[in-house]
């Protein structure tokens, strides 16, 4: 927890809403998509940050103690399912739809690939890696993009690889933001207004 206090200079402790996500790429996607949609999350009292180092439970408990509303966004994989189950166990009678979102895809990168940005991920695959690990799935399917993102991309540098995607999203404008991301941002904005 100390890491997050230092990283966010304690500001997240005074937010109205936390969007709790699995990784750095997710942080970047939500913050930048909010900006593309015309919202300043920080200015609205919303802090988006990753929870994976400590797990989701400590952050939900702390948010509840501080009176901060929270939304958990988990990947569509097995680990994401476990985070969702943990968050459900901490709802204390609250509406699941207002607090927990599981992505309809394996991860946020796969979601973005399915929304027309896969070519940007595919462009960074080296011919040697592709030859060593050919994609066995039908081009354009979720499994195909999952393979591109998780088998053909370098292990490190996911947050860096999102930058061209953000640029393309910005060029395309608000209609290009995937609905699931927009819905989370909208719900956070509603919660922030209710908590004002």
C-alpha cells in the first residue's frame, strides 16, 4: 500500500471513486479513453490504478473504510474471474453492476485488437518470432488476437505498446472508445457526482 501512496503522492486517498484495474496498460487505457471522451478523471475526483501487487481485497476494504466508491475491472481470464469473485464477496449488499466489470475478452489488449487496433500489435511482431510460433487461429478472431498479444509480443513493455493504439483512438475520436470502457468511465463519473 505504501507504494501506491508514494506513487500517487497520497492523492488517491482523497478521491471520490477508485477504478481498480489489473495492470499499467489498463491504467493508461482508462485514463486516456476518458480524456478522449472529454473527461479529466483526476479533476472529477476519480483515481484509476492497478491492484495486482496486493490483490483487490485490501483496496476494496480501504476504500470502504475511507468512504470511497470503487469499481473493479478484471480481465476475462481465470485470474480475472478470481478477482471478480473476491470483489463480489466484498459488495456488502451493493449492486454488482455498479462495482464489478469483467472484460468480455482475455485482456484489455485483446479487446482493443477486436475493436480494430490489432494491426498495431501485429506490426510489432518480429518475423523470427512469428516463424517460431505461427498463429494457429483464424485471422481476426478473439483467439487469433490473444495469440498475437500473449504469445508473439515481448514479455516486457506492454504499457509502451499501447501508445500507438492510444494515438489511433485519439485520431478516431470518442466513437472509437470501446463501449465497455466507456461504460466504466460513465459509471465512475456518476459515482463521483453522487459522492460530491
